[in-house]
C-alpha cells in the first residue's frame, strides 16, 4: 500500500493505547461518560480556508499498512471534497500533527464532543544520554489535551507512556 509515514505510526500507536485507556476514546454527554466500542481516530487536515478532522474508522482492527492506506486516502479525499458524512462526525479521538510546519510543541484543541486530542510536533535529532553516553536520537514532543470530566492527569500520563513505549518499539506496530 505504499510508504508508512510517521503520522501512520502515531495513529496505530494511539489505537493500541486507546484500547488500554478507553476513557480517552469517549464522550462526556448528559453528565455521563460514554465509551465508544470503535476507535475512530480523526486526523486534523488543513483544507481550504480551515481545519477539518475526518476520521479513520475502526483503527484498532486495522494493520499498520491498512492505516497507512486509509490515511492517505482520507487526506486525498479531504482535499478534493469527497469525504463521507460519517467520516466528519464519527471521530472518537483526534491527532493533530504540526511537525511538517517545523512546530516542536503545541496544545491541541479537543474536537467536541470528543474527550481528548494528541498534539504532535516535528521529529528532530536531539542529544540524549544512552547508557551513560551522549548520543543523537530522533525525538518528538507529544502533548495530550483531555476533558477532566473524563480523566485526570495521571491517566493522561499513563496514556502518553503507552504511546511512547509503542513508538519506541516500532516492530510491535506490525502485529
């Protein structure tokens, strides 16, 4: 299905993390948390005069290759205006990636009625210490915005740790 992008890896990692932390795959409606059975990850796309957030439906059951094909198709159809209504309204979690604009970090705005959004900055070489030795590694910053009626900061940290550990072991995304 073609190349897998960094964004595809992030989408798949979030799908895995949302299975483990379903509160972030929910809506807060009428004073209650409604957790979704499907994980439909919306990706923020700059189109025309504004931002749209169509969703890749049922990400949790898609392979990494299927996610890559679906995201490329979604982006192409967003730019030609041929998205289906359920792709606009069916998102349960959003990823906003400004890495292509060389933005290192930012805070994503939650797309109502969703409960959370992940903001992803550019991937860049940075100095790190590995086994007491200074090295260079590809790093990115990700921040989670969450509705505190649904979850708290500790759960948000656990979710981010799950995404991070999955991305640091990319072979796990091939399962």
